[in-house]
C-alpha cells in the first residue's frame, strides 16, 4: 500500500514563501504521475501542479511563475516550492500519486499527467497553508 505524508505547511504573510514536502512510501511502478492539490473551505479541490516520471510539469494558471513542483525519486520525495504567496493561496494542500504499469501504458498514446483529482489513486492527509494579508 502506498502512503503519502506531507509536511512543511504553516502560516506566512503575503509575499512570503513556503516549501511543502511529501514522502512517498513506495513506488509501485516506474511510470507515474504525482502532484499537489489544494482545497479551501467551501471550495472544490483543485489541481495546483503535477509532475510525471519523465519530469514534465503542468501548473494551474493561478500559480504559474510562483510555484515550482519538483521531485527526488531517489529519496522518494515530492516538493512544492511556493513563492510570492497570496491570501487566496490559503488552503489545505494535498500530495497525490498514481502509478502506471507497462500494460496500462500500452493503452495510452502518451503518459500525460493532468491536474484532475479523479486521476489520482493515493493521497496524503494534507498540510495547511495560511497566507495573511
């Protein structure tokens, strides 16, 4: 069973920075999508940034140029560097992952990781980020 555990959330003033970390207990396949999602009170969960096993990244328009997703597969780690934080970034942040077997990949034209929560199998418990104005 894959387990994900986030850390690094907290409170920061507008314009500040935070770095979220997510440890992934095990990689079940060499091909995968991993990413960060967030959910503010009363709002739907939204994709923030995703990265695939080739290192290709996709960002939500609202965070482009401010957030950077990265990974260290050797350490089973996923990161989200958040700069120039705004009050509207306040949310619970979750890391998520899905793994794809060779058989599953053969049914795809290409592995394309999208920031859609329905496409992710494993989830962390969340880490709160609060940005004050």
